[in-house]
């Protein structure tokens, strides 16, 4: 975890020192989320949203570093022992992406993400104590720029860490632990 954070900071420092151009923007969109892992329940998708800001730091003509700060509603509809309940988690996510311009219009992006749990509710009850306060993930995405300012994107975030507030001591326990799984469709606007 520390290596990921330090690598992201070093990458951003390098990008800022060599940046040709930095633009700031806002973005928002639709989340389709669930929990991956966990053989002892049936998890179905919930629909949520994300909204926030970003900086696009051009390193070279076709490569940019894009740190973001996003408020993201996530979770899953769980079925366990015949009961069904919605578990809704709210995060402040901080992804740091390498963004490659395939053409002027099409982009591909990938990079790590840290998530900080803001709240957790299950059918209206506070269950924040049942979840870890920090989540890690990795993003893969594609984007399309309609203009220099307006773009749309699709991104999948693979959860890398156990989000339940218990330790996974073996590989099997880690594999069975719940991890966030988020597919997002967003629109973004970059300021001049």
C-alpha cells in the first residue's frame, strides 16, 4: 500500500516538473456497483453516481497524468440466508491515472486508486464499523473527446482489498472476502 502511494506521488511530482500543459475539470456520471468475492452470499448490482474534479497534466504529446478526487456511491444488493438488503457505501476516491491519447479523440487510461470510506448503510442502518476505512483498487478505462473541453468515458475499477472489517489471513480467505467492483460511465468538462 505504501509503495503504491509513494509511486503515485513520485509520478505526480515528475509529471508536474515536466508538464507541458495542465488543465482542470469536473466530471460526473453513473456507477453500476457490486461486491466481488464472497461465496457465502449472492451479490447483485446497485446503481449509484460519482462526481468530482480532476487535473490533466500533459507529460508528452500523447501521455497525461490525471489525478482525480471523486465522491462515489457504491455497494451491492445482498441476498443472505433468504433475506435481501441493500448495502450502500460512500467513498471519497482518489485515482491517479496514466492517460494515453490513441488519437486526438480516443483515450485509454489505467492507474491505482485509494478510497476513503465516508459512510456505510444497510437498509438504513449504520454499518460503517463493519467495513474498512480505506479501499484500494485499479482502474481501466476508455474515453472519447467530442471537443477540447467535453468528453465521455467508461471505466472499470477492480477492487484489490478486502473491504470487510476482518483480516484475510490465507489466500482462500482473501479470495472469498468482499471487494468493490465498479463500472462507471461519466461525462467530463475541462476548463481552458
